[in-house]
C-alpha cells in the first residue's frame, strides 16, 4: 500500500510540474495595448482622433498572441507571432463589416498590417516594419 501511495503522489507531483511549465509566460514589454502614432500619410492627430490601436494582451497559444485592433470603426482581430530575432508573423487578419463614413485609415491598415515582418521595441515604443520601407509606430497606452 505504501508503494502505491508513493507512486501515486510521485505521478501527481510530476503532472503538476509539467502543467506549470506548459503555461506560457507573458511578455509585459510586448503584451500590452499599443496606440498607433505614425503610419503612412495619416497625421498623428488623425490617428489619435480615430483611437487607432492594436491590443496584444490576448491569450498566448503555442507561442502566438491573439490580438485585436481598432482604427476608428470596425473591430479587427489577428494572430501574431513575435520571435526573439526581431521577426514577426501576422496572420488571420479579419474584421467586422460595418459601413462607416471614414474608411481610409482602416482600409490602409488592413492592407499593410499582415505584411509587417520585423519589429523592434525601444522603451515604450513598438515599431512594425516590412522589407519595403513601410512602418507602423506605436506607443504603449499605459505610458504617461
């Protein structure tokens, strides 16, 4: 009986250790709400007025963050994978389909967002860029 109980507790302990190590760690420097402050021909004032943002606080599954975005009207969603070498892969970009008066920002963002291949974080700033010189610059929403 003693051997059975010892074996049973050993299995429980091993399962607890495996389950704890399988929980992905959050990256507080990356996983936050980011306000878009520089993109294409849009002025900073226009981006602020539209409350343009991406939200990277979603769940992590297999190293990928489920995120959301808002560019003034529709809610957008996507999956992103940020690698330690500065590469990013953005996929599964979708959106609600409300018809809005000013769709230029939303359309431009939707066309270029999943083409971003690189990222840098410097202080409270996140920059996404592609290999053609296009870039999107964000500031952390929780930064004063």
